[in-house]
């Protein structure tokens, strides 16, 4: 058998015929020529990187991380700026409403104070007044004053920790002084004065004057026309109580109320300048 026939036979990969005529397989040894001609798979050759390439890759990774960090900081800063302006606008609206309320209250109190001054001389000479005149003047001096302040936004910000969004230290300091000190103190003073009206003056009026309004429509005290059980002592007690009451009203109007209004105006100016509020 020639060499080529041997090679051809060996390339049948050991294919043999069984005695029954069926083909089978058996292990055969490859020739040296075939081993040499077989395709051999190698891992690809990777060139080693120099220091500059490693440095460049590290720099690119650092820049990518830094850009992501800066983008996130910018987003958070933008959100915080939006929240700061939103809260500043809400505070501004509250203070604006409060200022209007303070003006109305101050005007009402000044009107009643001036009215008391016009009637004070008549009450001092009460012996010359008829029963009906004394009763009418005294009951016309009845007046209640309610102090109100809108602290909703500030209290919510304080409770939720949102005051940190207001980055102007002067604004924060003035907000804290107004809402934590000045407004509560003024409110307590008004409560004290109204307590004197309801617990001291009104019982005396109920004892001596006919203040009942039969129509039921008038929620304020109507001027009385009857003075019951009048005496020098009752005149003196009623005059003293009215004097003390209006002394307190006069002080409250010209000091605490005016102070809280001025602080509100100052805060409105600060917020308007800081956040360009229209």
C-alpha cells in the first residue's frame, strides 16, 4: 500500500466495517503529518499598557465620577433654591395678611381710646349724670379686641426642619424673634386684657345695667338706659374698672401691637429684597 493510501485510510478516523456489515468507530492514532496540519487555537495576544495609558484611564474614570457628583449637587441645589423661594413666598403672604390685620386692630383700638377720652370727663363728674346717661356712657365704652396672627407656615417649617432652606441669617433671626417671642407675648397681653373685660367689667354691667337685647341680633353690648341699685360705690367701681381697662388698651395699642406690626413690616422688606418677591 502506498503512502498516500495509508494517509487516506487514516483520515477515515478509524471507520471499520463490522462482521455484520455495519459501520463502527474505533480509536486510531493520528499521523504526525495530520498533527502538524491541525488548526491550533491560541489566546489573543494582549499588549501591555504603559503608565500613561493607565493614567489616562484613571483620569477618565475620575472625571466621570466627578461629573456625576457635580450634577447631583447641582440638582439638589436647584431643588433647595426652589423650596426656599416657595417658603419665603408663603411667609411673605402670611406677614402681609398679618400686617393688614394689625392695622385694622390698631385703628379700632385708637377709635375706642379716643372715644373714652371724650367721655372720661363726664364720668369723673358722674354725680351730675342721670342714671340713664351714666348707664349709656358706661356701656358704650364696652369693647373687646382680638389679636390674631398667622403663624401656620413658620410653625410647619419649624416642626419639619424646613427652616434650613432659609439661608439668610438675618431673615431667620427676625422670624424667630417675631414668631417665637414678640407675637406670643402680644397675644398673651391681649388675653389678659380680655380676661379683665369678661371677668370684671361685664359682671358689674350685668349687675347694674339693662344690657339684654331682646332682638337677639346684636352680638355686641347695646347701650343701657337703666341703672339699677346705683350708689357712689357702684359709680366708683365701674369708673375704676373702665379706667384700668382703657389704660391697658392704650398701652397695648401703642407699644406691643405697634411693635409687632413694625417687625412684620421689617420682615416683609427683608423677604422682598432677598427673594425679589413682587
